[in-house]
C-alpha cells in the first residue's frame, strides 16, 4: 500500500522540481567582440549576470566608442568577462530590464512563494 503511494508522490515531486528548474533557466544571448574585432556569440543565465563595466579598448569598427565588459558569475566566486559593443551592451541591458519587469509582474499577480536557491 505504501509503495503505491510512494511512486506517484515521487513522480509528482520530480515533475515539480523539473518545472521549477525550467522557470529559472532564462538565457540571454548576445554577440561578443574582442579588441581585435573578432566576434562571436555567448549565452548566459539571466541570474548569473553581475554587472556591465566600461571596457579597456576601443571598438575596432567604431574607434570613437569603447567596448563594454559584461561580468558574469562563474560559480566559483570569480567572474567571466565578455566584451560587447555599446549597442549590444544596450540590448543586453534592455533585455534584462524586460526580464526583471516580467518577473516582477508574475510576483505582483500571484499569491505564490518563490524559493531562491
């Protein structure tokens, strides 16, 4: 009797845990550029982004502008640093603002409790 209750309860807990983890996995995708003009793409979790700083070199495509640096938590107490153009940095900041506004809207409209880990 206990086994028949245990298995469905375990499946429900696993489903809820996977749903909760999926909700926290919002990713931000952006184009990177180094001081030599090499470009690429990166994907980071929205909750891993720490801050945006001024970079240490100019944009090779537009020498009047400096590159920006995006600092991202790496999980070991340090940061990964991504260089972005000012336009791409602005896009990332706008996306983060929209994400946080959406997240706040969910909180405002619900009676649920959010547990952060």
